[in-house]
């Protein structure tokens, strides 16, 4: 055995020091330091109320994982930043987090922000998991391997159309209350696609699509549009107006009896409109990212209990569940690969099957879109529910695999259109 | 324009540019990115102040020009990548100048003062709506996937190359705006601002000068806006929102409208406060708004006005303490300094 001389000793020592300093904590388990996840979500402004569900949901999810021993023995820690639902503000804080070495991020709810993250994360070697951004472009024409939608995609609209075909086979004429906005038009186009596929398949009847009522954003007076909708022969109405607009529209529609003999399918207001209108809320269906009362999984039950204990809110909305699914996705990917390095996590996330508050979900490897069960709830007024004034009177779950559109990363979705 | 003024300006510009170029050695990627955004905001503030303090035109529609440059550059980078980036910047500047000229042509024809300001706001909102509803401009989602370009053999996507480019181009734009402000053209802008009728009697074509000021401001704002797309990788209708038009006004009021460097100080302080309070969700906007209110109400000359006042008082005290109150006149009324 040759003798170790001074030069060889120094050279090997320097090499070892360089190797250790390059990225000493890439391999999980070598340290007890927390694994930091960045949460970039609206924490101020008009979308703060959604961001608060993401924030609380992520905190509760991390608390539960840490209480159970963390990920490979290391606790998770969250670093929050306010994106203000603005792409410029969001990219600034995302870059700041990347500069701090936090490459694993989650929490985006705005489509423009999620779309901006694709090239940013690709260039800066980070990952973002969106918690509710709705644009179909995220996993189609603007697909980026560094952005994952771990929750509902636009295929929830197809699930809502399928549920209508199953539950209301005789309601074959449909129109929409559609905000004059990209999101509204996309939602309507995909809902029509679902109606045209599932009504013939399930009921044997061809649905009649009535031109939707296009309404402006932020209008205080929807009465002209309401009378226009009331004149149509459509027996089903899909509503894509949102938040305060939807509450105003529903309230003004009461004297006209617009929803009296029609089925109302709301796209995504969850409890927003019901919380505003209480006993005045019309009976309607709405899509939700996660319904806490479904008890879809043991994780969902323990998450709900911890969420109520932390926030006191007994009716959390679905974005909290999306945040749980995002934190759980990172935890599962880190546990699987034993690394927090971007390339390894992307590989681990693609095709990953894991448990969430809504049950099992799988991230489709081709376009980073999660396949999960889609949840719909029926809300109706209930004067006996003293504190809220409404109740959830029905719940339906549609398996995602039967309604999700084909993966076409880099290409636009192809949709059925009414003739 | 005196030589000492020009030398002093160049020294300050070189120091600021050097400090910005050295930043990547001391700060993380997030701060470097933020510094790039601030540099662009500085030009937007200075371009606004050329109109406001020099030409006497209050424009509430500056976001139209920066957004037009941003969209022109983004469209060319995405759909005609063979066009050299320097040519893209020139086209963006020309787009901003043309739109400014068109809006100015209509707005200046019949209105002035507050009516002119409201009309610029109306045009800005019109442009915002057109962008948000036109598929060519990507509607509400905007245009995404804008890559950082190459300039000949230089790949601006590598490391901090694009940041360095942004700093150099913004420094050049600042120099252009300073030169315009202090040139014969700038003096004629001031003459029009101070007394349009007297300026007209002196042979100055008032409307033409105002249109020129509008077009130059629009071209500079559009060039700065063109730098934004490759920096953030997206351009969205938010860039043309009226809220963006208020920012250059805030930078100017905060820093001091009567000083050439006022908008720069305002943009840096505004961003520093926003950054410093970023983790105080909800309180951040309150603190920023409260600061602006305090500055505008308590020190109408802005931060630079206050600093100038402090320096003058210090200089005046030992020589003639009884005259210390003399420099109390608002800095803005003394015309721009430096």
C-alpha cells in the first residue's frame, strides 16, 4: 500500500470539502434540519379569502406530517409569500424563494400566475404545484415539466356534465350564465363538451345547447340578463360567475323565479355564495375541490379535525384540501426519492400515486395533471341551521379516470362543439 | 445645460449603474430580479416626470405606453424570433411613441388640465380592455413563455446576463431623459408648462411641443416595458391596468417631482418598503399607502425635497442662522434640480 503523501492528502481533502460544500443537504436523512417548502398564494387583496384556505390547509397538513415523524425523519417547514394574484408580484417572490434555496413551491391559485411559472421554474430549476388554477393551458399548450396541477383540472366541468346526465336525464336543454372572461368561456366550452359526450352515452338523448348569457364582470345590475335567461327554453343553467358577482346575480334572480323550475349547476363557488346569501340561497349544485363532510379518506377526517381545531372554521372550502394534496405530494415524492433536488422530485412526482383528503390520486406522467375523484355538493337553504342558514343536502363523487381529457402536452384541448 | 450639471449627472449615473451591476455579487436571485424590475420602474417614473414636471402634462395613462412596448416585444420574440432583440427594442419604442402620439393628438386637441388627465385614463382603460379581450394578445391569460433573447453571440438567458442588459439599457434611457430635460427642447417644454400663451408669442408651437413630449415619454416607457417580458417571462393585461399607471405617479410624488432623480428615489423606496413588509400580509398595502399619504401630505417636495431642505438648512446655519427659513419654499416651485 502506497504511503499517503502531503500533496495527495491535501488534494483529497480539498476534493472532499468541495464535494460536501456543493450541496450538502440534497440527500434527505443526512440532517435533521427542516425541509423548506415555499407557499406563494394571495395573502392580501380580493383573493385573500381563498389564499387563507391554502395557507391554513398547508399549515395543518405540515403539522400532521411533522407529528407523524416528518419525511425520512426531517420535519417540513413552510415559507409564505404573498402573490397578490399578480404575475409580476408572484414571479418576484417565487424568485426570492428560489434565491433562498427553496426550489419546492406550491399554492398558486390564479391561472395567469401558474402560466407565468412554467418558463420561470424551468429557467430557475424550481417546481410549482398549483392549488386551484383553472386554465386548461397549464397542462396543454403551455405545459411545463416544472409545473404540476395536483388538483382538479378543467375536467371537473366534464364530471359536472356527467353527473347531470346521470342525475337529471330529462334535463336535456342547457344554457349558461357566463362571465365575459377567458375563464368563463373556457368553462362553458368544456361543460358543453361534457354534455355532448355524456348525455347521448348515458341517456341516449342529444342535449340541446342554448347560447349562453354573457354577463359583465362586477355589474351591480343583472336584471336584463336574468330576464334574457328566463326567456330561454333551457331547463338547466350552469353558472360561472364568481364570488360577489354570483351572489348579486342569484339574489336579483329570486323575484324572477329564474331557478324555480330549473336545475342550477354552479361551477366553483363552493360555500362562497351560500355564506353570503344564507337562507336566500337558491337550491343548487356546486363543484368543490374537497368536501369535508364526505369523509372520503382517513386522512380527510384527521385533516378536517385538525383544521377545525386550528381555525375554528367548521366549513372549510376545497382550497384547503388542495393545499393538503400539494404538501402530501412533496412529502411522498421526497420519501420516494430520498432527495429534495428538482430533477429527482419531478421524476418522483410524475406517475406518483398517493393518499390525500379526497382519497387516492395519481399524477399523470405525460402532462403533470392529477387524476382524482371529482366532488359535487348540493346546497339548499335551511332556516334551522341557525348560524349558516343553509345545508349540504346531497353529495356526489365521480371518478376522475372516466372523465379526464386525453393528455396532449404542448397542444390545445380538442373539444366537441354543438352544431 | 451647464457642464458641471452634466458631469454631476454622469457621476451619479455611473455610481448607480455600478452599484446595480455589483448587486448580483451580494444578493440572492430574488433581489437581483427585483432590482431589474425597479430599474424598469425608474424609467417609467422618469418618463412620467418628463411630462409632469417638465412639460406640465398630467397623464393617467402611462401604463398604456409601457404595456404597448411590452406586448410589441413579446409578440416579436414569440412569433418572429429571427428579429434581432435590439431591433425589437427599437420597434417597441416606435410603437409606444406612435400610440402616445395618437392619444396625444386626440387628447391635446380639445382638452387640458384635469380633462386631459381623465381622457388619458379613458384611453388607457380602452387599451386595457382591447388587450384583455383580443386573442392575438392572449386575452386575460396574456402571452407566456417569453424566453430571454440572444444578442449576436451573447446569450442573455445565461446567469445574470439579462439583468446586466436591463441595467445598461435603463441607464441609457435615463441618460436620454436627462438630456431631453436639459436640452433646448426641454427648455421649450418648460416654457410651455410655465405659460403656454407667452410661449406661443415667442414662436413656440405649443401643441407640437406637447405632442413631442408625449411621444418621447411614450417611447421611453415602451422601451422600458419591452424589457419586462423577457425578465418575468410573461406579459399580461395587468400591465395595462390603470393601477399600473398610478405607480409612476406615486414614485414621482414620493421621491419629489421637482428633482430629476425624484422618481428613482421614489421607485427604490417604494419597492424597499413593499419588500420589507412582504411577509406582513394585508398590513403591507396599509403601510405602503400610509407612507405615501404621509409623504404627500407632510413633505410635498418628496423625499429629495426634504433632503435638499435639510442640506440647505445645515449649510445656512453657521453662516447666517437668521436666514434659515428662506429655503422653505417648496422644491417643486424652484424647477428641477440637477
